C-alpha cells in the first residue's frame, strides 16, 4: 500500500523525496545528505578519453563485430574508461564506425552485383576499409533495398566493366 502525504498544500503519492535536515544545534557539523550522487566525468572528458582508445574501439566494434553491450564490457574491463553503454553508442554513431550501407549506396552496388551474378561470382562489400558485408548478406540487402522493377531492369542490362 502506498502512502500519500501533503507537502506545501500539494497531495503527493508515495514517500516524500525531500531529505530532511537534522535539527539545528550549536555544533558546527557539516550536513551530508544520506544519498549522495556519484560524480561522473563530463561528456567532453569522456569523449576525449574514448578518442584516446579510438583504434581499440574500432577493433572491437568493427573488426570483431562486438555489439554495444560487448564493446562496453570489454572496454571497461580492459581500459576502465568509465563511460556508460549509452555513451559508447553515441561515440560509435559516426561515419567511420558505420556497419550498414544506405539505400543510395545499395543502388550503386546493384549493377555490379547483377553483373557478377551473371558471371557466377559472389560479391562482398567492404565499408571504410574495415567492415566487410558477407556475400549472403549482400544478396539479401539488394533484394530488400532495390525495388523489383529496378531489379528486372538491372538484370536485363548488359554487364559493364567496373
């Protein structure tokens, strides 16, 4: 059962979130609240600290294929940066950490994909020279990103030299 109360004429639900100061006395005692927030480094300091380990973050996130949770866990165990999972997400949300191609990029890849398909060769796509999209994934993404009408047109075209 939740207890409710009235604070300054307002009805509140649950326990009061205010901390109460001890009664004043003649003693000089510094008041310290019961629950003191842990002080975390500012965002700018964390970004600079993460930038020092840019190569390691790229290695784990792109080369090894770690998820954000795995990246956070590995970096905190090894380097003790002090960043949260959300802060790692913000850090890797940049162009050089990209793992997926855009619809426009798939449209540019599609003619090459269909030309190689006629030659019975597989196509793997490398992004930023680090992350490789496997041939099976390329095939699925082309079918998802390119409209069927466009696929038919691209398949009827003569292969071009790339």
